[in-house]
C-alpha cells in the first residue's frame, strides 16, 4: 500500500530463510506475489521453496508450475503440473481434475 515493494521484498527474502519459515508459508508468499503481479519474484520464491524442501514434491511442483505459467514459460509449466499430478497426495485427490484442467489449458495455448 505504501509502494515500498523493494523494501518489502528485501525483508521477505530474509524471512523465508528463517527456520520458522515452512514450505507452506513460502508457497503462500509466492502465491501472494503472483496476485500482486510480481511474477518473476514469485517464480524465484517457488524455485527457492523447491530447492529447500525437496521432499515436499507436490506443493513445490505446483508452485513452480504456477510460476512458470505466470512468466509465459508454458513448456516448464506443463512439465511441473504433470510432476505435481504424479506426486499428488491423497488429500488433494479431490482437486486432481482442477490440476489436470490447468495442464489442458496450457497445452491448448491458453
């Protein structure tokens, strides 16, 4: 609101590296960046999350898929959506059709 994006990003860059920063909180920060139109910064956050939480494949793949899609890299977005779907946990199975629809849209050029 104060148009101090640079300051906020610098603070958050430190915050996501704190021991208390969870995979999910970092993912949500990336989603917030996407909502704010900071697509490149969001992709960087999703890449960091993937690198630092290698065993949390589903959510980190979803983040990468969203980040690449927002930045216009459909090939990487499709690849990561498909990897997310392959690693879908039981509690996300009800949403699988939504994720598959994202892949379909990207493959159709949307």
